[in-house]
C-alpha cells in the first residue's frame, strides 16, 4: 500500500512538548483516529482538574480523546485494538506501554525522544543535557520496545546548545525539531522504508526525573556547574538559595564568571546594574534575574532598587 494512501494513526502524548508532533500528524493527510493522554490533573491555586495540552489540542481538532489510567488491563488493550491503527506515535505520554500495546499497530509504536539517543534515556533528557554541559543535543525517532528508550533508532536531528540557553528555551526548540523530524520521515516509515539502528548501551546515560530538592544551590560547587543548574531548572523547579533572613530567593538567570572569588562560598561579593556576584567553590556566579517570595522575577538592576544583598552570605545554614 503506497504511503500516499491515508493511514489510521493513534497518537499518545500529554505535555506541551508533544503538541507540535500531534499538529504534524494532523497536517500529514493521514487519519488520527484517537489521541491518548494522561487523565486530567489538579492544577493552579484552586486545584481544579485541568486537561493536558495534548487533550486541549485534540478536542479543538475534533479528535476522540482517551484517558485510561493504565494500558495494562485487557479492556484498555481491546479498545486500542478495535481502532485497528497501523501506527502509534508516542511523545512524552507518561504511561508505560506493555508488550501487548506495542504489538497492536501493524507497524508498532514509535517515539519522538528529546535527546540524541542513546545519550539521556529517561524522563528529563532536556534538563540533564544542560546539567552535564553537553555542547549539542537533538531529537530521535525510535521504534519502541519494552525497555526504557532502548529501541532501534530510525532517524535523528541534532541541535547545538546556545550559550545561556535555558531549559524552557531548549524545550521549545526540541519540541519544534521533533515535529519536523516526524513530518519528514512519516511517509517513509508508513511505507516500510525506514530501517532501525541498534543503540550502543555502553553510551547510554539515565536522565532521572527532576526533584525539587535539586533546585537548592550548593555554593561550594564551581560557578559553571551552578550556572548550568540555573539554566536547566528554568522554568521548573527554578534554582533557589536562602537569604540571611531565611527567605527563599529564586534564581532565573545567571552566568559564571572566570574570576577569583577570594571569599567563602555563598558570600555576596559585588552588586551593580550588571548583576550580583556570588562567591562559589571556583569562580563567581553573577545573578541576572531574581525573584523574592510573592514577587515577580526582576532583572538584577531592578531588584537592587528595593533590596540590597551586599555583605550577606547565601545558602542554607549560612
């Protein structure tokens, strides 16, 4: 059957990252017969149930949305099989697909993953690549198997990491790149013209899920390592430190300076319109954008109009 004949596809995804890939399928000329996404979750101050970004996009496009809590039971698997999909495209779905689900579509299940596999398998590849100081990252189109991001690689696209690029900015760039990669290879995939390349497990790194506890900066670390944490944790969970009065200072943007600290780690060294310099285990970290509790994020120059930190030592237990 030629790839130009519309095929029945199922899409599975949940967060904003997955929306451009869903859009690519909707624009492909193939039939997206259903969209699977995580159940609605409490969100916001009122903790009202909120639909995922993928659900919102699917409903706007008039696509059936399914939100099973698991795909491990026979009823959910039978419901998927009844759709008779030829391919299932999975992007940041958030549920483990058992072998019975992987085997349901004629062409199996493929995943768009936000790293150049086999590097950074797991839940948080975007943040982990920034924390590691990688020079480039990218997206991989992968045939799914039972292991965690271990399947054969079908295609990939690389992306250099720009100086100062935040986790949020890299997320958006990779989200768009993933949709482009999927669109470019979808018809070849449906025509059986893509062959997979096995991953080298020896090159794999595990991208563990982010933990809020990681957001607290340890000023004894080198400035470059702390800059990477600030970038990686923007917009979540946002790097933070503790002020002398015990309040939390959130750090949205910062840059490492190759200059001697000559002070205890966490000591505020200088304040100017260019930023607030903090002594680190090696070098200095210049804070460029900060946020006090209950306030909005401010550039350092605006922050200093109402609050001074000179002479303080930052960090828990300081």
